[in-house]
């Protein structure tokens, strides 16, 4: 009897220890996902709240306690923002200004930036000093240059114009494009270009017909970052324009009445303002994933 009790106790201890090991293994394997889920909730809750406020009636926005689940949804805020109301202008003109300035400035910055990155990465023009000097142009915050830029733009007649914002955004984003593309240029194989040189192609022909197709993933990454940077910029758009030519970032602070801010309209306009950037990133997603993977190869 004693030996049987000992065997039962051993088997119970073995079962308990195996259960403990399984629970421990589950906890060890699941705690990273718990932490990631917490960070995702923390990061995505403001986005969820903006969407919720955008479709809520004005009277429900200030209710206490706040309802976390959607109730009494309406499209009034979207309608007031899209078509305008007595307290605000239609958002469509501001979205058009932002889209025009962002697309044209991104194309200019990519055109000059990829050529500069190719020269620095392939031919080591200027050594490490020139590339570092180009990057240093972004060390200074834009607000520090507002006064001299304002005086210069006033003399040139570029204040409150599309051309003025396109030029300044192109200049400010070229260093970003250069440093994003240099890694891709240095990672791209030289053999194809060398074979083109042997066949009699010049530097420009090899760059356009051989190098650029190889650098397409990097160009997509640079295009997304450049477009989003220009689309979200506020300081220069407000100080150097903002009256006749106003972007969506300048439009959002205007959404207020004589009594208080129009939180429903602000949420609706914020929701509409992020849609073009999301659509552009979604269209470029296939090239973006390839570009991020290709940029990590050395």
C-alpha cells in the first residue's frame, strides 16, 4: 500500500509539474503579444476616437460620461466640411491645394534627389563631406528660417502662391530623398551598368535605362516619405501662404465658431485629410515592402 501511495504521489507531482511547465511556456510565448496589443490599443485609440467623433451629432460629442461605442451616427459633420457651412469654408479647395503642392514638390524633389544620390553613391563625388553637408540642411528647424524666407518671398512675389510653396518644399525634401536613396544606390549591383558602359552607353543612358529600373523600390519608399512630409507640413504653409493658397493643415485650425471649436467638423476634416496619404501608401504598398527589404541588403 505504501508503494502504491508513493507512486500516486509521484504521478500527481509529475502531472502538476507538466501543467506548470505548459502554463509557463504559454505565458512566455504570449506576453510579447500582450505588450504589442497594449501598444496597438494605445496608438489606435485616438484614430478610433476621431472616426467616432466625425460621425457623431454635435450634441453627443460633449455628453458625460463619454460613450465609447457608436450611437446615433450621422453624416452632418462630413457634409458641413465637404460642402461648407456658415461657420467654415468647403474643404475641397484646401485638399486640392495640398494635393497639387505635394505631388509637384515630391516629383521635383525625387528628380533632383535621385540624381544627387546616384552621383554620391556611385562616383563618391565630394566624399563623405558633401553627403553630410546635404543632410545638415535638415538639422535646422523650419521655424528658424521663416523670417528670412518671408522677406525673400515678398521681394520675389512668391508669398501666398503655389509656386512658392512648391519651391520651398522641394528644397526642404531633397536632402531626405538623397539620404533615403543613397543606401539603395550603394546596394544596387554595378555589373549591369558596367556592362552598359562596355556596350557604349554613356553615364546618363546607363542611369536612366539601367539604374532607375533597379532603384524603383527605393524610389517608392522615398516618394511615400516625401509626400507624407509635405502633406503634413504646417509651419511654412501657414507663414508663407495661408490666405489665397491654403493647405489642409492650415484649414483645420480655422474650424471654430465665435464660441468654441467645432470638434465634429475638425474630426471630419481630419478624417478626410488622411485619406489621400493612406490611398497613396496603399497604392505604393507593393513597391514599399520590396523597397524596405532591398534597402536592408548591403
